[in-house]
């Protein structure tokens, strides 16, 4: 370890942040040090553990060696990067830093002690930044002799790869300090997002509520960990499922963040799920411990291993009923997409609408969809013609008399669906499976409209059905085992990934997705952050394919509001109450892209 030099040095401009001290050389501190050294900054790495300093240097050597191997750096450039990092065990090493970034463990007492000691060491014009993602920046600043220079600078893990940096101001922070670190973040190739001081800030404030609900869902045995994770990856396009992400973040870290969020908000949705405390107290903190929600090959490994006693989803279901022909009721986008999926898998399909004209138009829409696949080289013209020939349009449900599986994809209105199921009950042959594609209504209410509720099940496809791999399989308390087995077998044949869940509002995906979207609206409603900053935060910091407001406008604000009302009615959680802003926009007819205006305005086509 080097010892810090104590020679005098003139104070640079407060806007010149060339020398940066990073206090805490764990995973995050090491990543931040790499980002800074690669950008040409002198970095003073400080950790009470000499081993941590050595590990930080070794990590930088390994990362830069990989860059040389990939011809992204020359060996000369690599040596220059390595020379810009020096590590120490004494906080006194920060004496000449223009900026200090602390990333020590998430404990107020520890961080406050670091800030008090830094006050006596660094120059008065040096900026002090905390990397906290959960604790109050204002409270930390209040402990400093110069609170105007204290702010939050929240990088995301892994820091070299993640583009988002949240710049957090307290009521005490001086604007020049914010401007300086914002400029630094941009110079590092990051996208800074300005946020106010509240636990979780933007990205984690939205992310951890969602993770907590997923943990509670698993704890209640509503769905398996594998199905919860698969549902959110395949249904929302997320890079990781919530339980796998909790293991990566650290179960103990998640609990700390949630405790801070709950203390500030009082929202029970932020109260840490008991399972998080149980796992943390048992030392099962995720990947770093080798076990959390999943079990891993070794501590730090990302490779999971199967656990004794965990059965495959299909185990014990027994054989299903034979399915050769499928009826799809509806003429909209979902009905057409589902009919296409079944026909492409080789099933004979009857596509029934309220009139022959509507049914013909729905089949024509499928023809256009197949034509696009042909144009892109994904399908031959001969294969497309064969698929289309398997679809028989019909202007009445009477055409379902001999189908083995009837799937309804009509309007999301319970009365409409119940009327349709009552009709299917009279028309479909005994033993036919009756499925609803509802995304939010109770499946059992559809089942009770028939004289054979044991034959009724939910098959929630996602839009666009030909592209989306997920199907939520929703059995009610009355659904028979062989019907459940039938639908899982059908999902395999149509190359969809089935996830099992109970008959509860929102099933898996919507029950986790829409409270997150609702919380994003509340952030804007409270003037905490802008639409653009929240969308950027979730795409860059959370890996989401779309920001929450982009997604709300695509889904439709009226559809989103309806789902949120269903969730609130079923679970009675105050935190699930739809945002008044969302209700106002819907009342004003601002429904998203389909009307040309939602949270944003769109050009009319």
C-alpha cells in the first residue's frame, strides 16, 4: 500500500474534479474506480481492508487486460490507466481529492463517521458525495461542517457497464456542486438524472417495491420462484426475474433499502417481506453467500444448481386430454394473434366473430401478419399459405361444436365474458376445454357461468401473441387436473412458456407490473422527477426495455387504470390506489398513443 503524500498543493477550481477519492472498495467502489481511471482521472482508493485494496487493483488489471485482448486498449494505454489508481487504508489519503465518493456499507452510523472524518481532512472546496441508494442524503449532509458541498452520486452495478447515475440534491446542496458532478457524470459517458432526496431515489424507489412484492408473492406460495422469474422476463422483457435479481443485489441489502423506504413512506408495500428478514438472518443473502432464493454452485457464482425436493412444474399432473382442433372467439388483435399461433403449430383453427365480415377481416389480418414474416425471410410463402388454410372463419360460435379447446379473446368485460361462456357451455361438446385470455378478471367467475366449471381455465397470452413466449396458466379451485395438464401440453406444442398461478387479480405479471407503473405516476404527481428522467432511470438503471411512461402510453391509460382498480379492489392496499393524475388523464380522454396524447403527445397517423 502507498502512503499519502502530505506536500502542499494549490486548491483547484471547484469545477475541476481531476482527483477523486473512492472510499470503500467493494464491488461498487471497485467499479467506480475503474470508470474514473479509464476516463483519465487520478483515483485514490481507500478501504480499511488492505485485502480490499489489493483486490481492487487486481480487478482493474484483469479488466484492462481483457480490453487489450479485445483491442479496445493498447498496452501503453492500459499501463496509463493502472498508474492512475493508488490504494490506501487511511482516510487521510483523501487530503488532496477534488471529489470524494463514499460507497461504504449502507449504515447511517458508518457513513456519518466517514463524513465527519472527511470534514477534518479534505479542502473546504472539495465535494463530498455519498453513493447510498437508500439512506437520506440530507441527514448525512447535516452531519457535515459544509453541508452545501454534500450530495448523492448513485452509480448502478456494474458501474463500468451501467449508464445511469442519479445525482441527488438535498435542500442544503449548493447548485455549483450539483453542476460539477453532473458534468463529471456526462464526461464519464454516463447519463445523469437529477432527483430529490428520498429513499430509493428514482430507479431503486420503483425497483425495490416491485422486488418486495415478488418476494411476498413467492412467500405466499402463490407461484414458484421459477415461474415468477420467467413471467417477468418473458412477459415484460426484463433482463432478470425479480427473485434472481434479489439474489444478485443481496437479500440483506434489499431489506435495508426497503426498511429505509418504509420508514419514509409508511406504505405497507415497502415493508420488507418477512422472507427477506428470514433469509438475511440465516446468512442466505444471495449469490455472494452461495444461497438465497436460489442455490448456487459456490459463493459469488451466478450458476444455480437444482435443489432436492423441488419438482418440475409438470410433475404429478398426469396426462391431458387430446387436442386436435381449437376455436378462438374474437376478432381483435389478440384473437387474430392467438389463432395464428395455434395454426402455425399445426392445429385446425375455427376463428369465430360476431359476423362473417368480422371473422373474414380477422383472418385477413393474420394473412398480412404472415406476409410480413415471408417478406422478412422467417417463413416461406408455401408455409404461410398452409397456416392460413388451417384457419376457418365463422360468424357464429356455433362453429365451435366439435373443437377440443375453445379460447375466448373478447372484450375485458366480465358480463361479456360470462355471456360468452354460457354460450360455449351449450355449444361445445362434453370434455372440451374452455379457456379465457383475461388479464385481470376472475377466471372462476367465467367458470361459474357454465355447468362444467371443472373444464374452465385461464390462458393469458401476451401481446403480440405470435412473438411473446409467455402464457400464464390460471387454474381455479374448481379446475380439474387433466384440464391443467392439457393446457400445459398445448403450451409446449405451440412453443410457449407456461407459468402456473392462482386465480388472483393480475395473476403474476400484472400484479407486479401495474403497482410499479402506478408508483411512477405518483412520482411525477409529487413533482419528484420528470417523465423523461424516470423513463431514463428505469431503462438505464433497471434494464427495462421501456420506461414506465412509454409503456403506459403503449398499453393505454384506460386499460392501465382498469387493471389498477381491479388490483386495488382485490387487495385493499392503500398503496395500490390508482394515482389521481392517471384518473384525470383518462377522464380527459388522454389515453396514450391510440388517442395521440397520454403522458406525452404523439403525431397523428
